């Protein structure tokens, strides 16, 4: 799964899994769902950071996003959406949903910390973006969907970067690279597809950090899709303790 610091919890379209009308409400009330998702992510980071400090264990960069956290994030976001909608229209229906999601979010927060914070011992951050450039070449005009992952020296692979759609209306060549490699990253993988649902691994072996990938003469090939990132190595549970001071 992704790391919390990567920010990959829920996307706008995934909120429909929790509330089928949320997109319509946000559109009609002028609510920026992407902004609400980011604010909810930051709120969770603050709460988790406080928990780790209280437990005196782990670091924020080691925290993995699990299903319990995704649910908590979605509920916090929905609470914020309907709170804004209520104060915009003072609509009782929105108020009921605001309060309902607030109660569910508070309950899910308690449940999350009871389960424990999932962590990885050696976290590998996902790439922020892929740098893609086109030049003269023989590949036909195409649109590509591109993602990438980082790997460390032991082959541990990060979650994939956000999907980028790039196009060339003319025959072309294409190269891709990553802007930088965080500490501990030694290699990277690139995933490309001609459709959003067919993104697959293109390199036969992990490429060295700092190297570039070039679209081969045969074009995009079929490969495995990107994985979900690192598996958790353990959980930091809430333990009774006396604070030192």
C-alpha cells in the first residue's frame, strides 16, 4: 500500500463509493472536492503524528495507508463537504448528513487507533511525477498513460506515481525520466499504456536512478500493472504508558 506521506488515500471519484450523491452536491454548491480530500489528508497526518509522539514509536514517513485509514479519510472528507453545504444553504438534509458523517468519522478514528498504525521499517517514497519528452521519430501519433515507481537496493518497490496522460499528434520518439531520487532510492520502473486500463511495466529490469527510458521501436509492450506498494511490517498499537518529563 501507499505511504501516508505520499498522500494517496482516496480520489474524488472514489468518494462515490461512500456517498452516491456527493459529486452532485459538490457541483451544485461549488465545493472543491480535491481540496477537501487534501485537507482531510493533512488532518489525518496531524492526528497520526500526535499518536506516534505520544507512543514514542515510529515516524510519520513510515506510516502505511491501510483500508481503515482510507475509510477514516473518506468519512472526514464527507463530513467537511456536507458541513460546507449546510452553511451554504442552511438545508436540514445537509445538516443531517454532516452530523451523520461526523459521528461515523469519530468512530472510525477510534477504531483505526485501536487496530494500530500500520508501518514499514524502510519506507520507499513514490515518485511525484514522470518527466516525458517527445522528439523526432517513427512512433505513430499516440496518447500514453504513464506511471513510475521507486525501488531501493533490496528491490522494495514504492506505490506508483499519479497517472499522467501525454500525447504526440505527430510521429515521434519518447523518453521519460524522474526529476530526482530520494534518499535510499537506487532504481526505478516505468509503466506505460495506450489506454488508462492497460498500463504495464516497460523495462525488463529495474533502471538505475537518474537514467532515462526510451520508447523502443516496437512501441509500448504488455507488462504487469504497478503494485500497491510496500506491505506493512507491523503495527504501532495504543499502549498505556506514563509520559517521561
